[in-house]
């Protein structure tokens, strides 16, 4: 069965993983893989750009069969290691709330929102929805935190780890999951680790490896589409 797939990335570098897949064919601004139509969407970095561009795309062109968010991520732990690709299990807005002497009081703790109001569950968002477990079989699942600025300070890293215990950090994931859940679109987020959170020495990053493995993992998902 032919499927219409929306692949969402923050940057041209990250959407390059889609373009490098063996068997992908370019058709004007779209791509195809087998019988499936694949549409790339580059939103720009950050939650606001992601939310706006994704909602704009859905309003103008309708619903895809599935939306897949791809990109690189920082890891809070030695595992997932640099180069590892994960499917996001849960996500949250890590720095939305009220700043205090002990860190950020999130919007749920501050009483600004109900942590159980859909699409939240205990203040978290599902990292994927509407997909069968078999579709992501074999992939490592990881909990994520979404922030509006890259985390580099040791104190902030320690606070986020203690409060949320995430495996990875991105700047877009929760916005993507929020929109897809609200719109009831099947979705998942696929992220490949390029660096450790807080590592400023970019010679210790490995973006090429992350993009290469991101492409391999995305191809696996394409091959499982039915």
C-alpha cells in the first residue's frame, strides 16, 4: 500500500539523512521510496519554528499517513553512545515555567496547566503514537527533554538530570509530538546522538556518524511501511 510520509527536520543538514538513503528518488520538491511518497519539511531550529511550520504544512497540504521527526541529539549519559540512533519514548518541555532559586518550576508545578490534560500524561508527551510496536521493534527507546537553548552549564545539566532523568536532549521534539498528538496524526521521533550534553569541544562531536546512522535507521522504517 502506498503511504504519504512527512519527514520533519530542523535543518538542511539533518534532512540530508533522508536524501542520502539508498533507493530514495527525487521528484521535484518531493521524494519517493518504493511506492511511498516522502515529503521533507525543514522547520528551522527550536520549538516555535517547529510548531509553526508543521501546523502550516498540515493546514495547507492535509494529513500524511505518518510524520517522522528526524535529527541529531545530545546524550546525557554514556548510553546511548555517540552514533546511536533511538526512537523517542517520551518528551517534555524542560525549560517552560517559572525560574526560581532551585531551578525552573515547570508549568504544571506552577499550576499553569494540568499535567494530565491531553496530550500530556503526567506532564510528559508520548514520543510516538499510532504506530504498531512491530514498526519500531529492535530500536532503543529513549526519554527526551526539549529545551529552547543548548544546555552547557554543569549546574543546569545536573538539575535537568535530577528532575527529569532524560537520555537525550533536543530543541524541537516536544513541539513535534505535541502538534502530531493534537492533530491525531501517526508519528514518531527518530534521533541520532552526535555529542554528549555539555560538551563544547566540537572535535569530540561526531555529526557525520550521527547523520549516517540516522539515514540507515530511517531506511529501516521506510522498509516497514505497509
